[in-house]
C-alpha cells in the first residue's frame, strides 16, 4: 500500500472516529492539509525551543500591577 493510500485511510479513520463528514470533493484538500500539518508538527518536535523563543507565550505580573 502506498503512503498516499495510508494517509488517506488515516484521515478517513480520524474523520469517522470523530463523526465528521468527509465530502469526496473536499477530500484531496483535507488530506493535503493533514500532510502539511504532520510536517509542521514534526519540525516543531525536533526544534529545541525555549521560552525566549516565544515571548508572546510568557506571563508576568508587571502589566497587571502597573495599574494598581
């Protein structure tokens, strides 16, 4: 079985497990998006990110306490 067929079966299984319809006319775009998402997740898992790499994801009390 080819990787394309495996990916298609995986997307169909995920959709069926979650009760989501998978229209035939949109299936190629959905599968393409799934492949892109898998690639992006793989890149994120192999990158050693620190808190400094994502400053928008940090939290501090200074902005809150300035008001008081």
